[in-house]
């Protein structure tokens, strides 16, 4: 069902692009699962200091940063590498895309994998990366195209496991000065400096924060760690149902946001739909809409829901930023209190 609405969204809608590209980001997160023998055997577990078994799974999402649609989501065993789940995302993306990665995906072999799969990318590099990157960090240059002629042993081993033959390839390094004056280096397959100007990359990489916002929505509003059963199947059903609901919500939000923009064009701020409230309004309505066979009745229910979405909208205060040094805490859920849709 999710694949169907994604296909329809990118066929029948005017969606946002950057220079003809979708801007996508991939990121992973481990989530806690309910405790049962079947779930532990299916997904694995972590142990805390007291050696208590905590069922866990590795998840990964591919998000369209401009249109806020989840293109694909994956869930696998706790010990699964985020790179392995990224492979699955790349296989399911068949448009002109630029993938924006955090430094957790900055391995040289993975950049090469993107290139042979004809996927453009922008990735934040670590300071202790390859020598060419370290030298660029310490230089006065803003942009430089380099050629990777050989791989370190670990990268070479990764490609051999994938049965991929390595050949020299080029990447471009771009220096970005953050608002706090910290210097970051991005590596990209977008080599043309005239077409893809240096000053655009700071904005491009800043868009990656949208996937962090999406994780917050999934974990704290949709409560993806709050499951309704103790079987592996129930975990899979809940996980993919949440992806579907998140995308249905975003499709409706897009329409309502456009209406709010027009209705409140003379106010001090622009306004957007309150995501948490709108999720509550969908409860007990979304299933009814989907199951209604009469198109007119379904459209009527959709319009009623959109009116509810306009209740208590959130003002958009541009230029605000938030520090990233927040403390993460684990929520505890009880299945009988699941705030389900």
C-alpha cells in the first residue's frame, strides 16, 4: 500500500525538486521491541550493565527531504549494518536523486558503490578520513576535485565481499563554514563547480536535519517503539503500518499547508499544520476513509479531515536553530495503552 501511494505521489503531484533532483537522506536507528522468545530469536537483543536482555531491531529510513515523504523503510536484526539497509534503499530509488549522508556513511568504498549504482551523493567527511581529505581540511581551498586511485585494506575487503571490482574514481571536496565558524568538509559526486556552486552546499547539507525531525515524529508521535503484539509478524505489521500512516498524513498536510498559506497571507508569520494534533485527528478516521467504497463519501470524509487539520496551526519562525546536545532518554510503553490509529 505504501509503495502504491509513493508511486502515485510522484506521478500525479507537483513535488519539489532541486535542479531536477529529489533530495533524499538515509539514516538508521535502533528501536526497542517487546520481550518475547520469538522476537528475541527473530531480531536479536542487547544487554545492559545488569545483563538484562533487551530485544532490539535495526531500522533504516529513506526520506525525501523537500517533500517529507518516506520513500522506503527497512527493519532487520539488531546487529545488521546500516550500510546493508542502505543498499536496500538505493535499489528502490529509480529517479534522479541526490543522497545526503551524515558522516556515518562516509566510507570511501560506499561512495564508490553509489557511483557504480549511478546515485549522486553529498556526504559529510570525518577529519580522520583519507589523507586527501585531511589535507583539504588544512588547506585554504574551498573546492577541489580529487581522484581516488586506491583503497585502504578495509574498503578493499568490503568491495570484494560485494564482488565489485574497484576502478579509480573522482569526487569533489567542498568546504563549508557553519554558523558557529566550525569548518566541515563535504564530499560529493557533483563535480561541476559552475552548475553546483560551493555556496549551495551549506544549505543542501542543512536539509539533512529533516530526517532527524522525522525520527522524532515517528518515535514520539507515532510511537514506533510501542507495539501491539509479541510476535515477529506483529512487529513487522506495526512497523510498516506506521510508515504508511506517516506518508498519508504528509500527503494531507501538503494540501492543507497550501491552503493555510493563502488564508493567512496577511499575518505576521506563515503557518503550517500541527503534526501531532493532525495525527490525533486521523485516529478513527483514516481506516474509515480507506475502507469506504463510495468515492464521493470518501472525498467528503477527506475534506472534513482537512478542516480539522487547520485547527491550531503552528507559526513558522524562520531562522531559528536548536542545539544538538540534547539528552536522549528511553520511553517505556505498555501495549494496552497504545495510541493506535
